[in-house]
């Protein structure tokens, strides 16, 4: 796990959700989508959203989370490279090498796609378990305690959840990499742009920051069965929609496992939790300690 210690790093690092280019692409999409809808445009960029107490809490928690990740979480996360090395070593010692003759360009494309698909699938299932397994929900509830949404709401995540998702990525990416190293050679590479998997970069630039916003941008019905739209993730953040739309980038998993809800099938309700539960998340201390208080 990377340990960026400077706030500015998050806005100049293409691997981060709030990289300036992703923010700019989301802003452009929002302006185009809301053109001719002055009331929606005014509200989406109003102080009622950006200066709301919930938003201010997001800003403070975002800064604090940088240090939590660097000093508390990073030392606990095994790296994807270590998992890849272990996987490669295990297969090399126990499995007969399968000679497969494929052009290098195909290997690159297959590796790039496999990394993305496996990561997105494991993200779907861990996210779904965070909702359906009681003790995991206690930590994930922190993320859903946001009353209004903004790009920094993405970082309103309890440290325990950060650890789980960090391990998920290391294990899934490391396992895939180890398999490819064993089958195709240790120097296997992926297609990248700006140092990011090119498929991941595409999804990050495709309005990723609008998912945590009040810009209700939906896609055509059939496309929302393939790609998660910003509006679909907003449905997930609504009080009535937390059991739907667990997908990260691909909506295919929600479609396959019957947890999908398209924008045409939903009426928006307010964001967050029940009013009673929302009272438990009013400050930084609440975000960090409330999951443990519930365990007592």
C-alpha cells in the first residue's frame, strides 16, 4: 500500500480517485449533463452540499486518513508483489510447466484484462459482505453515514475496512500476477497509461468522482447492466438502496447475482442511514470508535 504523506500527492497521483484529471473530467461531465437544468446545477454546487456539516467532516477525515494509512495500515498490508512471488514459487515447485505459445501483445492484453476483472469481482464480493455480515457492516456503516456526497466521501472509510480492501487487492492482484509469471514468464507486463492499468484509468476518468456527488447521471438502461453509473452508486448510498449496486466499475456482477437496480427502476431517497443511526456519526471520534462501541 502506498504511503502518500502529503495532501497534494492525492491530487497529482493518477492512481488516486481525486487525481486532478479525474476531478476535471467529472466536472466537465457534470456541467454537460446539467446544462439546461439550472436548479439541479445550482444545488449540486451549492453550499448546502459542499458546506454541509457532513461534507466538512469528510474534509477533516480525509486529511486524518492520510496519516492513518501511512502509519497504521500500510505496515499491516502484505504487498501484491510478495503474494505474486509466493504464488509463482508454489506453482513452480508443484505444477508441471504448461508451455503456451501466445504472442506477447496478446499476453499483455490478457494480463491487463484479467487483473481488472478479478480485482473488480473480488471488490464486489467484499463490498457485498460488508453489507450482509453483521460485524463487517459495523465498520462499513461509517462510509454510509455521509448525509451529503462529495468526492472526498470516497475516503470516509474506517481503518478496519481499509485493511480488508487492501488485503483483498494484494491477494487478488498478487495471485493473478503469480499465475501469469508462472505460465508466461517473470517479465509479464500490463498495458498502462500514467502508470495505471489502462482499463482502470478509463473508469476513473469516466466520471468516477460523480458517484459521490449530487449529480444524478445515469446511463442507458442496457449500459447500466454492464457499467456502474454515478446514479447507480448514489442509489446504493440512499437509505432505501443499500442492498443494491455493490459493483465497483462493472455492473455485470450485480446483474449476475441479482443485486442490480438501474436508475429507471428507482426513486431517489435521501442519502445516509436512518435518522437514529445518523446521530451516532457526528464527529471524527464517532467515525473511528462507533463500530467498536456497537461491539460492546
